[in-house]
């Protein structure tokens, strides 16, 4: 059922935010809405819930204006003026199906806003002199049509210095026509957004709709150069996938219509592969949306062992992906966050989640969040010990036991048990000393242990500890298995301190009897050769590394991945 947006709830339903969202930027502030302090992700989920409710158009809330009766002139204190707004529909007749928001960018009310949703087509309000941002949504249900049409008028520069009348006429709007280049896509929802900045104050306006009948128009004079940022996002569903089409514009004017029919080569492809978690099967929910600015987004359910495909517009900027898997048994949902990724037109990117080999991951890229630091006399460790095979860090890793132990000059400092794998904090003496830090965890099948040695002394500022990690990349199916009795090449990658300073030595060993015996495997071309054991058995892996500074790592994976009957075997 389509709902007239002028009669829909004035606020966005609250939705619990995703737990532990690292480094996610806040939504640009809406001066009139204190709730803008919410995280971007929680706002996106609120927007998604609003559209899912079936509303044809939804706008974020603002304070309600106190309007004068239709046509009545008002006279306020010195420096305020009567602003009269006349609302006309697509037929040119007065309409009451509107929502108009007035945001003050300067003057005594700068940083506040008022919303008008009246029963009369003409409304007069008394406002102080100053610069304003005005946006108006006029809704129409064409004869014989089920969906509401929405005309969004945006005036980024409204200078109130006298009594004035504005006519908000839907007939000046032009169509927004954004369509993907695939015949099996079905339109789901769209959002149009704008920010206007003036003298340090930024106003934010938006419209969301589940109707394809969307038109937009700029009103009034141009604003200052680069003061207006507008973006439009359109989401389409298709079997096993989503089309996410977004376009951004920076300038002096709001949009008057927009036509975009991208060709297949204009889009990038993201393939998401859902592994089968140790907790069992189920369905993951993949949320994919632009990093910058709110967006309606569209979640894609992907069953364990299945794939989902996103077609996206690279020019929208960087994109965020949240992969959420609900465990089969009771317990918190596990999420993986892939934030701020860019894509190029015509490219295909594949990301696999919840697949082995699970182990420590140390992001070595510039600006990466530190995972092991010393500040003064405190050592803090937040190494993700159970990142999946692609290095995605879980919010709630599945484990049965966890231990972190620290030795100083061969003497035990302390042991931490039961905390999140790879997480611990220790207080140590200030003097320079040799340390051995060991983190281990067990999973429903198998275990991971990493033991590091390094020297450290008290620091005046937070200083990274020289920890390294080794990642293993076997070719496994989405259920995490490799064929039995086969020989394959397994990728070996070094991360962390050794990647930055260099590797002095690296030895890799393989076991097929759960670590009872080990066979050294030569690393050539960044890979080792592994021959898998019989069906239902497992491959275990061990790496012994020394970096160029003499710091060491011994990393062991018992039952790193398991085997299955090879195709065609009897």
C-alpha cells in the first residue's frame, strides 16, 4: 500500500544500531534536529525501516512551525519579516499535500529549523532576517496510478530581508530518471539529499521515496561557489543481487531533474560469497551503501554457501559493506565491516566471508587502526585473532576458550582468560626488557596460537608494538573444505611489522595429524605446496618468522581447514 507522505509519521522509526561499528563517520548535522548525533549507521537503518514500511516519501524530522492563518499578515519584533508560502500541485491548483522545511543558516535562529505541514495551501510564518535553506516536497497521486508522485523543490539561498511571498509550484520540477542496464532489476527505493553551507553553518534536507515518480527543481538564486552538495541514490533489486546507483554533485545550485542510464561498462561489480560459519548454516544480511552521506540502502540476504552480486556506480565515492551472520544457536550476531572501499568502472571484486583460514590479521595499510600499543607502562593488545580467510575482522568471533599471557625477561607478568580472542591489557615496569606475548584461542574445531617476542620500554606517547602475522590462503569451497588427496598451492602473506621493516627469515610447516608431526614446506613465489590428507581430516599450519629488527613470531593453526571427498572419487 502506498501512503501519502504528508500524512505519514513525522519521525523516522528508531532501529537498534549495529554493534561495534569502528570509525564510522557521523551523519552531517541537521541544525534543527538534535538526533543528528546518532551514528551514520543507525540513521541509515532508520531510513531503511521507514522505506520498508511502504511510505512513498519520508523526510527526517524537524521542529514544527507555528503558522499564521491563511493570508494573514503578521508583524513581529524589529528585524523579523512575514514569509508567505503558496503551495501548488502539478495541476497548478493549491494543494495541502506538502511538507516544507525552513532551515536558518544565519541570523538569530542559525542552526535551527521549522517544518510546515498545514491543512491550508498557503501559510505565513514570522522569521528573523537572515539566510535560509528551504525545501518542499509536494505529493500527487496521478489519476489511475497507485504510487504517489513526489516533486522536491530546493532553494539553497533564501535571503529574508523584507516581507515576501514564495510560490512553491510542482510544475517547475523535472524528472529524476535513473535506471540500471539490466532487464531483471526492480525498483525498490531512492533518496535525494542536499547540504548547503553558509558562514560555517550546514543545513541538511532530504526526500526518500519508494515511487519511481520523482521530480526535482532548484529554486531561487545560486548560492556561493561550492556551497551546495547534492546526491541522489537509487536502489534496485534483482535475483540474487542489488543495483546501487548513486550520483554526487557539488556547486551553487540544487538539482533540476537528473537522467542517468549507465551502460554495463560504467558500473563496478562486487560479488559477496557467504561461507558456512562454524555455528552452522543460515542466511547473512549484506548491507552495502555509500560511505559519505546517508543513503536509503537495501539489504541483500545471502544464504550460507551462496553468493550475492552488487552492481554499483564508482563515481558515488567510497562504499561501506556490513556483513551480518546470525548464529544458528543463541548468541550475538557476528558482523564484518568493510569500510571506505573504492571501485573502478568495469571491475569485478570478490569478497568471501566466514571462510578459512581463520587467524590473526594486522592491517599494514597507512592509517590503519593500531592493534598493539604501549602507552607509558601499559601494554594494550587488540589483535583480531580469528579474522576470516580474507582478513575480515569479526565483531563476535565464535570461540570456546581464550588466553593471553605476557612474560617479561622470562618471568610471568599475568594471564588473561576468557576475554575476546587477542584482547588484553597489562601494566609493566618502565625499564627496557624482553617480552614474550602469547595469545591463543580454540574454536569448535581447531585452535590458533600466536607468540611474539620483542623488546620494549616505557613510552611518552602511544607507540606500536612490533607484532607481525602470517596469513594463509588455501583454495577452499564455501563450506571451508578442500578436496582430499590433492596437491595445491597455498598463498602465504606477511602482515604487520615484518611487512614494513622486512623479513629476515620465514619457515612454514604443515601437519596432517593435528600437530603431532610437522613437515617443512618451502615458500616459493609467496606460496607453499600442500598435499591434503584423507576425507574428513584436516591440514594444520605453522609459521616461524623473524623480522629485520630481530622480533619473532611463532604462529600455529591446528585444523586450519578440513578435507572432503574429491569430485569424481569413489
